[in-house]
């Protein structure tokens, strides 16, 4: 019984929150992983903080017009356009 309890705690500790990135506009070849964007987080708060900094991060990588136009959150993931 104690082993099952320990497994339950471990599975909650490794829970991940995902970020799905959908490029907008004409740049359909944009690859978030190739641009070095993080897509896995420990929780929603960490993901939200990262999303806030994405435009500035992309500008440093040469994407001068980068922006986050919309954000949608649910219990397991966020999606940005």
C-alpha cells in the first residue's frame, strides 16, 4: 500500500504542462523547436510566465515582428497563436 502511495506522489511530481505554438501569417515554415522555444513546463504558472517573454526572445533571434496574438489555457496545456 505504501508503494502505491509513493507512486502516486511521484506521478504528480512529474506532471508536465505543454505549450502548443501555432504560427500565424505567411511564415508557415516556422518551427518552434528549431527556434529554441520551450514547450514543456512544470505547471501553468511557469508556462504563462514564459509566454510573456516569447516576443522579446524571438526578437533576439531575428524575428523582428514577433508577437503572441492569442493565448488559450486549459488544465493540461496552453495554445498560442
